[in-house]
């Protein structure tokens, strides 16, 4: 018996169209497509009609190009591997005036999207005036020395926050600045909206694409959304390998991992933190035979779960599924959706795509 990471490919593909609602989407496939698998995800997105992708590392962008020769591939982090960018027709963010001045000659012929930093303050131009300056400097170059300014973008850091005004502030700053920029320059790609912004507001006027990530993979970006908004295609399961009875006061596991306060029936499960189950996740239930049972202890390769007489050795234990979702545990404080996904160990878990 082996703990298993299982992906239902048809549910995944159906969910893409359900989330898109016919709107143009730049699918975020960073970090191995949120650890769903880059090859699988790109092919699934293409089958749903998506032809525009973004990621944060160059080798992933190159792989997307191999998988999707006619797609637009956008690198959200800057790179100085300019020959690789050109050879693979990869678009790249331009993060600042300083970056342009430092690499002006090497940027010739590169497709770039100007990035506005907004309230996230992660990367990007501080002001739209700096963007205008770069456009002017670029136009002063001979055509063969110019970079190709084809896009403009930002990222909303507060779109999943409702008790503070920051999303409205960053949205207003972006939309006002964009309107001013569009009086001076035409952009083929205008994108700003992550999953939370997209489901809150729909695609903004004058924007060519939304840029959702986590919602395409089956998790809600904020808790007030109905679970119907996105469907989780991923199941993480394990197995009951033995049932132990502990008397009150008896302990099991390393260093008193669990001490029974009454006579208890404990199922030993073949999954643990070595397989990527977060310690905070182990404070909540799992599902066995359609019923929820409390996890009592977490070890590297095992869980202890308190069960009743209905549970037997060989029964399947569900840690994640559409009935006990990743986003459910996000809103319980286990960790971000992407954090829980990223933790899962694809070397020790058996991986199945059905």
C-alpha cells in the first residue's frame, strides 16, 4: 500500500472552462503548474482554448514553448538570458527603469511587458511616468536596437481582502494610470487580475486577459466564495495499515506523539510530514468511508487517527478531495492553497492521473 496523489484529468479540464466563463485567460503555470505537472496542465489548458501562459522561471517558460509552439509565453520575472528569450520567443516583464538602462542593448528585439508595482511593492515600475520615460528612450533608438513593448501589467496583492480598502486603492491607481498610458501607447497585452480580482469584478474593460492561478487548479481565493465556483480535481489518499487499541494514559509514536485520555481505537495511516502533510493540517480531520475522523498525531511517514469499529485495515483514508478541500483548510489557517499544494512530496507519493 502506498499513499497516492491522484488527479482526475476530466474534472480538471471541465473546471477550466467553468472558471473561464468564456473570458480570455492567461493561465499561470508557475512552480510546475502549482505542482499539478507543467506538461499535463499546459496540454489541459490548450484543450480548453487557452493560448497564453505565464510563469516565473525561464526553464519553465522554455518548456511551455516546447509544449505550445504557437502560444504566447510570458515570464513574470526578469531574466538576463536574452539569447534564450529570443530563441524561444518568450515575452518578459520589464521591472524598472534601472533594469532598462543597465541592459538597454541586450533588450533589443525582446518582447517586454511593463510592470507597475502598485501596493504589492514586489517588483515593477514605481510610477507610470517612469514607464513613459522608458517608452520615449526606447523610441529614440534605431528600430533594430529597440525592445518590443507589447504589454503592460500589474498584480493585485489585496484582492482577497475585504475588511480593508487596499484593493480599491490599488485597483484605482492601476486603472487611472492605465487610462493615461493608453492615450500615449498601444499595448497588445493588458493583464492585471489574479483569481480573486477576476471572480470579484470580471474582466476589466480594456484588458486583454485575466491572469488567474489557483482558481484554475480547484481552490477558492477567499472564503466567502461558494465551493461551486471551482472544483478540486485532486485527491490525496493513504491507507489504514493497522488498528491499535490504547488504554487511557498509554502513548504511541515517537516521544509521546499521542497519549490516549480514554480507551481509544487508533488507526495507523501510511502518510506523514515526509510526504508533505503540513503539521497544521494534522490538527484537522481526514475522511474514511465517507465519515470524518480526527487526526491525533503526525510523524514522518505515519498518521494516527482516532476511529470507531467501522474502520478496518486496508480502508482508504482521504486527506484532500473535493469533499475535504485544500481551500477548506486554507480558511482554517493551515496555510495558503499554494502552500499546501507545494508541500506535497511527489517523490514519495504515488502519482496517478486518471
